[in-house]
């Protein structure tokens, strides 16, 4: 567990040095009743311990973790686990007085996390719930389901740019260099580790070379055609299960 704690600390350095404070706020399940959107907390630490209670609801797993000094409620992507399992949870968004209508209960304090690691196994960004759960607090790690988009006939490679397949095939020479691409957003998750995460396709490539993960501070929605420019990295490991063979980071995105 010390290993995962160090990994979580490393994630903080990778993403930025400027967001170290956990945000606490009141919230409810319905976005219409949210008076204040909680700030996403970048995982500078985490908790570990034994699961003493667990339940699933609306695509989320809720667990009560006994850290040895206190018991903490955590909610994360649907995860297979049982009472007694040892888990590590990277720090997420700390919320107070969160009401789950699905479970018909209010949690005095709860952490919404991007992953739950059971016995050393990571659950990554791509294994998160396939839809935004009803209990998911607005503005915290929102998930837009992956879309089955097959028509890329309108996508034209930008002048001086690359295709998605090019990026994968030329990853060795493109590592840590700026790339320019155009494609369609097929999956979107917001506010994970202080970033928005996109999957972008342009109709090129095949399994393993046709789906590019991009991180950005800009917003888009599934189905948007976007022109993006960012820095490509290979074998990027953020810790906490976030590891990618190829990824484009710090991208600027223009929705066309």
C-alpha cells in the first residue's frame, strides 16, 4: 500500500502543483438542486484499509473503508469486491451531506474517487462506468457514454497534421512533440484528476491504433468534430491505473 501512496503523490506532481486543497461542499443527487459545484481534487494522497460494508447503485460501488483509525465512505466506478477486501482509493472529491436518492440515504461525508484498487489491482479511466450514474454529483468526474460512431467521411487530416493511425505508427519519433489532429469525440469524461478526458477517432487505423486518448482543459461533447493540438507522450503512467501506450496531453481543442 505504501507503493500506491507514492504513486498517488506522483500524480499530483504530474498534473500540477497548484491544486492541493480538498474541497468540501454540500450536494444532492439531482443537478437541479445543486447550489455549488464542488471542486475536483487532484489525488495527492489516498486511503487504504479493509472494506466493512459495500453496495452498488446506479453504476457506482459504495464502500465503507476501515483505515484502522477511522471509517470512511467512498464511491467509485462499479468494482467487484467483498467485505474484508483490502483496498486503496486515490483521493478524490470530498463531499458533505450527499444524498443518494437511489439508496435513500444521506452520507454525512463521502469521497467520490476515479478508481478503487482491490488487492493491488487498478481500475482505470477506461473501466469507469459506461454512463453517468444517477447518484453522480454534478461537475465531478462526469461520464458521457462511448458512442458507436462509424461515419468519419467528413474528417479531413489538417494541413501539417497527423491522423490517429499516424500518431500510433510514428509514436517513437513523436514522443514529447506537438501534434495536430482532427477527429470526432467518441467518449468524454470531465473532471478526472483535474482534466477532461476524450477518446478521439478519425476513421483511420484498426483495433489498437484507431482510438486516441486526449486530456485537455477545454470542453467538448460526444459526436463533436474537433481540431486538437497537444503534446504526445508514449508509455505514460500517471499511477492509480492511468497508463497509456499513447496519449496527447495539454491539448487545445476547437470544436468545428
